[in-house]
């Protein structure tokens, strides 16, 4: 898998995320956009993704995606993208508190993926360190400013945009 193939797959992963959230959590939102940006790594960690509530953009960091594409099989890349999109989608539903968002993300993944060795469940419980033990995943943006970063939007990301909340 390369980055372009992943970009083509991200709308499908997001549709699965939305379906799973609706099934387990009973909530739904449409009208979101996904952007990819080089946010790099710093202080031994990185931000996987961001959503600035109440906005409509989810931004994923390309740096860890490129590392995963280079070093991991497709199922790990898929599971990582699923985790990040799920976490940020939960934020977009109004769950601002980071710990509450992590708890809901894990609950949904535990309900959907029953196999104890499923990569999505491993990532939700142990973080990216399960596959890269020397990296630390940081979900919340630090005080670092991202002004002026180039965001590359994924076409056809959220296929349903008739309503925003239900």
C-alpha cells in the first residue's frame, strides 16, 4: 500500500467508522472533511489527528501514516486509520474531553472487533507503541502552533452530507 492508495481507502474506512458509531453509540454526524498534513514528530511523539470542535475538518498527520506504510502490513495501516478517524469523529460529535473520548473510542472498538488480536483493538488498548514500541502517540495538540501548514483534502471523504446531526 502507498499513500495514494490509502487516501483512496480513507472514505471507505470513515463510512465504516460512522456505521459502527451509530450501531454502538447511537450518534451520527455528516458533512465532515478530511485533510492530511505533515505535522511531523516532536518530543518523542506525534499527533495522530485533530478535530477542532465545532468545526467540520478532521486533520490526520501524514508523518505516522508514511512510517506505517513503510513498515507495517495493510491490516495495521487500516486499523490505525480506523482508530484515528473514530477518535476524531467522536470529538466531532461533541465529546471534547480527551479521556472521555478515548473511553468511548475503546468501548466502540471492543463492541465491534471481538477478536483479542485484532489490530484495531490492540491499537485502542495499547496505542501505536504496540507496533512501534519507541514511539508515543499524543492525541491532544500541545501548545505547538500549526499555523501555515499545508492541508491536502481527501476527495469524497464524507459521502453523506444532507444532515449534520441526528
